[in-house]
C-alpha cells in the first residue's frame, strides 16, 4: 500500500491492478493520480469544507427505493478515478446515468441473504445551491428485493476511492415506518440493517 495526494486530500491505493469486472489491466495508479491532480488543479478543486453523501432508503413491496445525493465535483472526480476516464463529465444523459449506476453498484453494495442486489437508476436531478461548489446531484435507484427478506448487509464506500475524509449517511425508513440513520466512514464502512 502507498499513499499519495490528489487535489489536496490523501487517499490510499494499491498500485497497478486489474479491472474486477473485465479482468483487463488498468493504467498505473500513479499515472491516474497525476492526471487527476492536473484536472483538479484546473477547475474542479472542491471548495466545500466537508465530504458527504446522503442516501434516503425506503423499503417497499417490490424492493428498496434509494435516493442518494453527492456534491457534483466530488462525484465527478470519483467516477473519473474509478473508470480511468479523464474525459468523463456529469451530464443529464442516459449514457452518464449508466456510468454512475455502475459506480454506485461497485461502491454501495447491498447483500440480501447472500445475493448481491443491483440498483437501476430510475431518475436523476440537480439540487442547486447558492455557492456553485455546493451544488448536489442526486440519483434515485431501485433495488429489487424479495418481500420475505428482513435484513440486508450494506457496505457503503461511495467516494472513498477519492477522499480519505469522506463520510456517508444512510437514512432508512423500515417497512413498519421506523426511521434509522447509519453513518459510514473509512473505519466503519458496513452494517447489517433490519428492514421491519
């Protein structure tokens, strides 16, 4: 393991690796870090004082309804790093939705009785802010879930590939209407949730 600094934040990498999905070699992490540093120093330097994503999860008859919000610049940099695509830009298109959907499915894993659930993006939107650096993008995903499942195991590493100080919140509304909030950090990135 080695440490490097990208856009003023520390992150941990594993050096050259293979793409988990396709088994193909990726560009070396040091080269990617250099590219991200160049991109970040131009126009994408995040200026908000904290790193946070917030997911609202509802449990329904056909599955989980998840709405997750990100600072736009954090999400863009994290997807660039994850895909090794320095040309990636957030846009309101189906093609970008598919890339973000894959990123979310890689970083937010939901296990229901040994079955890994795959989310599908249903819609997306932009939540404006007074400060352009605090504009948030949100995605709403649906995860099919058998109604008999009463517990799921969630591992939330969204944006952790880019920011060591990233924090993620999950607000869960259970089938019975109870509301619970879960906090995810580098040290505590997974939890088992009761759905009833």
